[in-house]
């Protein structure tokens, strides 16, 4: 079993199942589910389902942790009702025994209505994640999503009104997307205030229409630096609005590592860590802007959990600080009582400042 590298204590234990384009009315230009999610069978059997849930439950050492069974990929509410009944019935057995607390699903915004939500609620679904991708109609058309931005607006509002925990999935760098249109997508998301967001930059997978466009020069993905910057902007806009970002980037699958699977795009095994490192650097520089350049000693205090993000990949953040303060000795204090997301700085000039990075707690 592969552990999510961004998994943290206090987060729910999510037991994922992928329905592999099940219920999708068509295929988006970027989609190759067998690479993005992994090479799962489209026909999930009860014995396989039960075995995977049991394996996760045995692995879970924190019995106080909330357990959720998730159906990802595809369009859950677009499945035949009998298939939805079957899958939710399997999950319901674990809900009834008290070994799982709820179910979450991912689906399309245009397959949400009050009747469907009543059906889901009665069968233990508490969280619905929507494949919004963008709030630009032009971008959605080029991605062949088959719905407009208003469908996402209506779905989010209905889910929130009905009391569901609501998540959105956004993509950075879709065909036709620009830094400005992505910022507008973020602003609309902040206005609607879903509970959570997952954000990942577009990767060009083989055997997709996007791969053809890339080969012909009609599409160019974001480079790694651009992708990190766009996602850091998402943090800056969404977190103050109360939207919790639960993932940056796709989780790397074995299929992604195969030759020719990913033709282009900002593929990185720890993309989320790059974004968090960028956030910590910007916050560190904000503190340093108040410290005189003559300082001979800079002491930063961070939670042990945050140390790698504070340092940055290959200590890149520390090297940036050293260039700004070449004569200073840099000390990093990671005592246990520092809370996650807290960053403080004191120096030998007597100056001392601190801040809490929203959304890191």
C-alpha cells in the first residue's frame, strides 16, 4: 500500500477506489486515466473491495482517525443507478459496522441535482468532489469538458445548501488557459468557498488528443517554475477565503514512470513539496524584509514537520537567504513545541518577528 506523501496526522484516512472513467459521457483532451490513477480494472469485485478496505484498516495505527471510503476517477453520479447502489452498498457494510465513517465521491458538475444528492446522502456519502477544472468557458470548451462554468457554480451552491462537504478539482495550464484566466478561476472559487480544493498542473499523457496537439506545436504545458508559481498563487487566493487545499499535483503512479507515458509537463515526484517550499520562502522573505542586512545571526524557528519545506529542495531556500545575508550565521530551531505553520525569526540585532502561515495547521 502506498502512503500519500502529504498525509498528515489529523487528516482522514481515505481508502481510494478508482472507477476508471466510469459514467463519463466523453473523454477530455487531457485524460488518460490508466496513467493518471494507475492501471486499475474497470470491473471492481466485492472480494477485491473488501480486501483493500481491510488492508487499509490493518495499516491504520491511529484508531481515532476518521476513515472514509472514496470512489475517484470517472463520474460517479453518471454511473447506472444499479452500479451506484452496488458500490455504495459495499461501502455501507463498513459504515454499519462502525469501521468507516463516511463515503466520498468524485463526479461532474453537470451530473448533480437534488434527487441525486438525496440518493447519495441516504447511502452515507458526505463529501462530493467536483471536476471543475476551470471557470473559463473558453478553456472548458478546448478541454472538451462538455459543460460550462455555470454548471460548476450551480453544483457547488447546491452541494453546500444540502450540507455536503464540497471539494473542487482545478487544473493549471489547460489549453487556452493563461495566468490571468487561471487567476479568474481562483477568484471565482474563492467567492463560492468550497470546503476543499485539489490543484494540479496539466501533464501531457500519451494517447490523448492533447498529446497530438503537443506534438504538432498547438499546445505547450507550463514549465516546472511556472506551475509552482501558479499553484502558490492558488494558495495565496484560496486559503484566506477559507478554502483548504488538500493536494497540489497528481500523486505519482508507476505508469507515469514508464517511457513515453508522460510526454511533457511539470512532472515531479514531490510537486506539492515544491509549492510548500515556495510558500515558506515567500513568508521567510517577508520576515527578513524587517531585519537589517548587517545582522550576524539569524535564528528561524519552525515546526519539525515543516523543516523540509522551510529549507526547500536541496536547501534552495537557505541558499537564497544566504545570498541576501552573506555574513550571517543561519540557525534553524525545530523544537517540538513549535506549532505547524508557525515561523519566527530573531537576530543578534535584537529584532524578533513571527507569523502564522494560514492553512498549514
